[in-house]
């Protein structure tokens, strides 16, 4: 949207320099007035034919932009990253090989290393790797960091699943909620992504709307789990009697 040019170059270069070369690189700019940023993106697209560049005519937000990418993606897997993050050179190769050898896994994450304004960042992040543990974590919050995700595209298309555009925030948590019934989740123990922490993200993390949306997903996941164990609770009952 409006990342510094240096950050944008670092991010794009980290994908172009991957050890795995056979990919399509869809870049979506959600700021038609990006100026120098948009020109930088055009320069990259002219130099590397793997890049498909989309510059939205108006600002439509992250969720709708993500769906634009899904609609045109042709690969077997969807890997994503934000414009201020940096993928390690072997990220795509490691994730691709894992997905190829584990056909029952539909969503794969990895470990991250935070950098930037990390002194202000205090995430409560539990680390889980198995399908059972990751889905148990869904009862209380998202289980896979969104910019680390690799998703099996066939599961999305065959079940007509996209990002829920009712969710301007927590769209990743909502997507995991939609997908968790269709196959296994997994997370690699390798650090394959550098996650930039900035003031803008810190402000977003305190958004009350984001918290409300995330909590609603958590309540639904808790309700489904309780029902699977033979208990019947309404959402209001779960709200008033938290775990």
C-alpha cells in the first residue's frame, strides 16, 4: 500500500532470489497513488516475466485484494507474504517439498524471526507443529502466521473458499476456520520468514474491530469443539463462561 521503497525492494528480491524458481509472482498494489512505489513495481514486472502486477484503481483493502490474487492464481499452491516481510531463500523450496510429500496437509506455515521495532512487540505466541495442536490453538487464536502460509489451491477451488470479505481484519484466522475441516494443518520448525514489526502494525494490533472479529471466530471454534465432544452451548453461554 505505502511501504518505503527499500522495504518493498527487499521483499520482492527475497522472492525473485528463491532457490525454487518455478512460480508465478502476483503483486497487488492497493494504492493507485503510490507514485514511486508503483513505478518500482512496474520496473520489476518488466524485468521478470514471472511477475503479474495488479494496481487497483481504488483502495479496496487487504481482504478483497487477496481474493483478486486467488482468482487469477494458476499454481498448485498459494504462498503469500506481505510487502514489508522477507522470505528466506529456501522458503518456497522447503514448503513445496513438504506439501508434495504430505498430500493430506492443506495449510503449511513456518517459524518466523521478527525484526524492526521489536522492542514494542509482545506477542503471546505458542509454538505448535502438529495438526492436532494447531487446530487446538484455533480455539483461542490463529494458529499459522498469515505471511508464512502455503495453501493447497485445489482445496480452495473445489470447495469455493475465498477470503471472507466481511472480515477487514483477522481474514487469515477466518480462512483457517473455513479450511480446518478439509484437511490437515502443519508448521515447519524452520525459520523461513523475517517478519517486520512497525508502528503501523502495532496500531493495527490494538484495533478493537480486529479484536471483536477474532473473538467471534474463537467462540465459533469453541462451540464446534464442544459439540464434537457431546456438549451443547450457545455462543452467549460460551462468552459468559470462558475457558
